[in-house]
C-alpha cells in the first residue's frame, strides 16, 4: 500500500498489536495501544517432594503432604501445571501418583490420585483451558504424593510441581497507560565469559546477573528461554517481586542443555520456549535480577536466560 505519509510510504502490519495501517518510522509502526489498569501479576507456586528433605518421603511412602498458603492480598489463578519427576540416577519416572486439595475444603478441588505421567512437563505444560483453577486468598493448597513403583533398596523419586498462573488483586496496582509504538526485543541474562557476560557459574555455586531495561520504554515479557551446560535452578526478581515461590528447576521452564544430546525427542529451549501465563510488565529503566545455581558438583557451566517480548513506547516513539 502506497500513501503520502513521511517518506512517502505506508504499510499494513497485520500481525502487529495495532491491527491497522500505520506510518512507518524507524521501522516500527505507530498506533494506539491502551493498557488497562493492571490487576494481575505472573507468579508460580511450587510443591516439592525431595528424599531426605520432605518429612515422611521415604521408600513406599503414601499420601505424603506438601503445602503452601496463598498470599492474603490476592487470589491465585492456576493456568497451567508442569511436573518434573526423576529417580536417584536422574531417570525420568511417571508411575508415582499425585493428588491435590484446598483448605477450606471445596468440592471443585478434590481430585483422585493421578499418575505423574498425567501432568504436563516444562516443555508442554498442562493448560487449564478457558477457565483457570482459582485458589482464594489465604487458602492452603496441598499436594499428596504416593510412591506407586517401588524398587527394593532405592529411595523414592524427587517430584517437583509447578503451578503457573497469576496473582489477581481486587484493586489495580498500576494505572492505565497509552503507548504509541512497540518493538520486539530480547533481554539476556548472560552467564558466560564472552560478550559482557558475568562469567561462568562455578561448580555447585550460585551466580547473579542483573539486566537493566531501556529507560524510554516499558517491557512486556511474553516468553522465556533457558539454556545451560547442566541442570540449574533459577529465581527471577523484577520490580521487587519474585517470580517463583522458591528457586525452580530450569526443566520446568522448558530449559535445555546448550549442546544437543541427539536423543529422540530432544528439543532446545528456543523450540518450545516457556509461554508466560500473563505478560510480565517491567517498567522503564527497571531491573531483571536473575539468580542461577549450578547443580553440577564438578564442572563450571555456561548459562543464558532470555526474556522475549516487546518494548512499549509512550508518546514520542522510538528515538
């Protein structure tokens, strides 16, 4: 489409958030994108059953409990779930069972025991569909685990459960805002020795990388990728809020090893990135604080955590 705008050209960006013909300026379309007052925040609650740590989680254990309490200032909407379960040599397992309940008791939350294999993984989480599972503020959500396949002389598996969703507040914590331009962008927490990285993560050690966002634009995180030389746990903090109840294993976020394993079904994190249940807004000149722990007790590792989304520019556009 040819028109009389600046530079003599106009174009339709059918896939842009603005869905209308817009004048091109520095390669990005102008438009009008009004963000509603914000009442939701991305968050992840976690259950875990770890041999030697979780009380009662021993060989042949049945109906062992792990619980958390929902914050008192917001309901929590579970939008998808993922489970990582592995035995003492790292082999993935799926025959042990899980059951959930909420207190105060509600019929809507009383589930039968389900095999771990019934739940999603970090690569393909089990989505709730149109309607989330709602945990009222101050409620207690309990997971009960049972070891259904018993190997004589072995400890029970480690079972990690992630409930991805959003805290939902009664009143907005951030007012409405109008943006005039958007730009796809990726911020990177770079735990390497190259390209201004913070350096490799030493064996069995924790490192922190802090990324400062652009001062002229807000940023919506839409997807996350995690690649590392070995399994890691991650905690992310933005605008004084942690993203996870406790540090989370990278596999639950679809994390993968940097070097392809070559086995059947292997995918890199970038092929199936972690989709945020709701966009995570980071205000202009904000900070993304990423803490990563290397679970390899022998070797230092490289790791990169990518935050994929869009910069959102107020009046004035891209400069």
